[in-house]
């Protein structure tokens, strides 16, 4: 422990370099979709699976890898996750067809999903003093990589091609892997394979995948009703099986009884549905409707993603003073305002007006991420914090998955100002609904001492 304390910052940086890979790769793809769509001769509906498959794998991967970390040891899983990301990133640039590229994205998501729960496990186990500061630093790694992912990806794609968004992972992977070998403490764990709820995981993935296939079929004119039937059937089976399982993938009984916690998950899913429609939709609009290159698109995206990073510390300070409800209302209110302002953006509008609108939407995200997480912990018992955190991440991924489906429906035929307005109208309805949900959240003041 004394040696570990001396290497405290290296310990945190090692984990941080690993945990940033998931948000980095989930965000860089936003400026690469157009180039990949052209290279593989895809419709946008098919290309949107590059986004969907990553969040599908991540949604199931986060809680599953958390259990595997407890079973096999956090360091072992951390190194395994880095290896999987490296293998996927090496294979993806040489993908001969679209299915292979999708498989690489799925493997990349599974590997990067291993890093956060195993890293959090080591932080909580080996850093007892100043743990909050350590967790805050990890949050900065994740939020900054997500915010600047489109800009980084845009510059590299403009200089090379879409393959660059995979190659750029290797400096982070190599440094994190080498440091992990010498810095991270190893711990032997007893392996109990029976703890893994494989059937529950499979039912969950099948239900979500069939639901997305149904949504994507709406725009094609040939609605696949059988996918909706599979979704409902597997969802019912999932609920019944998880309710009786001794170690469920998702504790549905607790979620059914604790409606406040479930309420937060549903609300956070809605928030991310709206935000990721813009996060993935704006780069596509800029490249296809405004004819901007990837580098310029990446810079302009800083107005959306970067502004959220700037606002986050201010939101955290406000939460310490008044609790989560007021900052959440501010965040959702900014989301409603920004979406409404987007309807005023037309072909004759200057790009500066779009940047102002994106800044408002980015500020809303800076409030929403921290305030919703605080709202969750205000309504969750301490002994359930770990599982609640996993489900919170799953609800984020669910919102991102649904957003890619909505983008596939609205932007498949053509991308112009009219389709952008259609997307904004749909998001405006969702944002107003989420705002009224926020009004029903239980208000709770928090003093600085208690927080």
C-alpha cells in the first residue's frame, strides 16, 4: 500500500487512459460515418449500425464485465480489455466488408466496456483517502475524450481516412497496458462461472436488438412486425426469468418496488435519446448538407461537446448547494430551449447562429449528466450503489441506441434543413415530456457537508 500511495497519480492515470477508450470510440465515429457509408456503399440506415452495435455491446458489457472483474480479478480483466480493444482496432482498418467492420466495432465495445468497471473496482479498493478526487479525475478522462472525440477524429480523417479513428487508439492502449503491468496491483479471485447470468444477458440483447430492427423497418416501408413480436416475447421472458434468478443480470424486483430509481433511468434514457440525436446528427448534417470537411466539422462540434465540459464544474458546484432537482430543471430547460431554437435555423442563417444553438444544447448536457447521477444516488441505498451505477450507464447507452434508430428513420433518404427540422420537432416533443418528468422528481436539498 505504501508503494501504491507513492505511485498514486500513475495509478489513476493508468486507469484513466484505459477508461477513456469507450467514450472516445463512441464519439469519434460520428464524423466517420459519412466516409464509411461511401466506401462500403451503404444507406444511412445500414451505416447507423456502426453506432448502434457499439452501444448494444456496451449496454450489456458494462454490468457483465463488472461481475467478471469480481470473479477473475480487476487487473486481469483490465489487461484483457485493453488487449481486445487493440485486436479490434488493428483488424478494423483492413475490414474487407461491412459485417467484419461491425464485428470489430462490437469487439471494441466489449473490450472497452471491461475497463471502466475493473478500473472503478481498483480505485475503490486501493485508494481510501481522497477517493472522491480520484473518481473525479476518471470522470474528466471520460467526459473530455467524449467531448473532443469528434474533433480528434475529424482532423485525423481529413488527413488520412476513416481508418485513422481505429489506429489512434494504440498510443493510449500501449501506455496504459505497460503502466498496468507494473502499477496496478494483482489479486487472485475465486472463479464461479455460475454467477454469470448468461440467459438473462442473451434475452436482454435479443429484446433490444429486435426492437431496433423494428424501428429501422418503419422507414423502409416494409415493417417487420415479427421483430416487434420477438421484442415483446423476449422482454416478458427476460422479466420473468430475472425476477426468479438468484443472481440476476438486472434486479427487476428492486426496480419494480423502487419506482424513484426506475424513474431516473427512464428520464436519463430520454435525455440521452435527444442529446445523441444532435451529437451524431450534427456532423452528418454539416458534412452532407453544408459540405464541410471532417476537420471543420470536428472543430464546430466543440460548441456542442466542449461546452458541456466547461459547464460541468459549475453544475457540480450548484448541486453541492441546492441538490439535484434545480440543476436538472435548468439542464432540461436548456435542452427544450436549444431544440426550439434549432427550428429557427434555415438555409439563410449564418453558421454562427447554429454554433450558439449547439452551445445551449452542450450546456444542457453539462448540467444533465451530473445532476441526474446525483438524483439517482439521492434515491438509492448505499449498498445498491454499484448495481445502480451499472444500470445508469445502461440507460445512457439505451438512449444512444434509440437516437441512432431515430436518425436512421429521419435522415435516411436525404440530409438537409427540412430533415433537420423534422428531427428537431421530434426531439422537442421528447424534451418537453422529459421536462415534465423532472418536475415530478422528489426535491431534496443537500448541504455542502452532507454532499
